[in-house]
C-alpha cells in the first residue's frame, strides 16, 4: 500500500503543471535589440536631409569577437555603433558612415521613470534622431532624453531604442584606420607590401583582422615580415593584430605569392572598439522631473559591418 502511495505522489509531481500568466503583448514599444537602424536613412530623407547614396555598400557578416560579460544594473544603457566603409585601392574614399543607437533596458519599476543626460561634443556633422515617444524639444535644447508624455515610465524588461545617429565622411581622413597596399609584379608572381596606420591616436582598435585573397596555385606563399600574426586558409591570407593604438599605430606585412596585382583585391578589414567613434556620451541619469541621481550601468560596442578596399 505504501509503495502505491509513493508512486501516486511521484506521478502527480511529474505531470503537474503550473499556471502562469501569459504576457499580454501590449504596452509601449520604442525599439528592440537587433532593430534595423538602417531605416534611419529614410527618416532623415523625410525630414528634408541630404543623404548620400549608400547602396554600393554591401553588408557582410565578419567574424565577431566574443563579448566580455557585462555586469548590469536594473537600469542599463547600451551604446552601439556600426562602421561602413568602401575605399578605392588608390586611397580615395568611396563611402564612409557610422550608424549609432542608444538603448535603455529597465528591470525595476523604481528605475522606469527617468531622464537621461546625453552630451554630443562631436565637431563633425552627426545627425541625431529621437524616437517619436521621446521629448524632442527637451533633447534639442538641454540634451535630456525623457518620455514625451509626463509621468509615463519606460517599459520593463525590453531593449528600448531612444536615440539614433548617423555620421557620414567625405574624406579618407575620417577613417579610423587606413591601409596602404603596394603590389609589385615580378616574373615569378607578385611582391606585396601592406601597411596599416591608425589615424586618431585616441582610438583603440581590438581584434584587427585584414583578409587578403591569395591563391597559391602555381607557386608558394612566402611571408617575409609580419607585425602581428597570420594564417593562410581557404584562399585568404589573414593578418591578425590584437590591438592597434597609439603605441602600435602602424605595422607592416610583406609577402610574395603567385598572381598579378589585381588578384589581391578586395581586401577586407574588421575590428571592434569599446568606446564610441562619435563623441556622444551619457553623462548621467536622474529621476524624471527631479535632480535625484539614479544608479545605472553602461556598455559600448563598436563593430565594422563592412570595411573594404576594392
């Protein structure tokens, strides 16, 4: 009898279900993680802004470095930027732009009614757009990001996009990193000299990867000099530099391989940064309509979505 009772208890525990309230799916939706910030271009055009044609930039998916764990508070701000660049092999800039997004993530009702102080100290013409539910006048006049409707809190447990920005460059001096490629044809193939140079010493570029197409059919690859490390896989010579900063602002790769000068293009570059390229900074967070400071955490991610020399 006791055995049958135990079996009944076990059966009840294993098949029992717990009723949980289902999310209603309603509520304020300002933006979500992974939202397509490319639509910012259309918004600028509707406002009468002049936007260069960026259709030549083909988005690729380079390998992403593993992000370090970020300790977040109940009020967390994430700043992200994507860099797009198309450069001619002679050094002329075809197109360059940076697209940025500021997201807010709140997990506590006590932190939902806030205003964010944002400073734009960039001397370049950064185009900034607030979400329609954000008080545009407060931001333009005082650099304050807050809800347009007083007393309305930010939604909980979702990424809320509050600001978007866009920077376009017209000169190669706007690029964070330039690459000089010098292929010289010889009777046995081509001798190639490549040099990178950091344009702004205040920047730190991590996990820099330069990928050059190199086909070794009909000959062998011979690397004479490499500042960093390299591998040759799947028909590409991949030059890796862990960190490019003011202490290592330039470096060289020299190699010889079969082929002509045209065969070593396009050259693809990827890197990431942990500080924004555009000088847009969160200075603090306060309770809405008060001077009470609110604790918050931040993170920043800058990646190259496409950076190519053709």
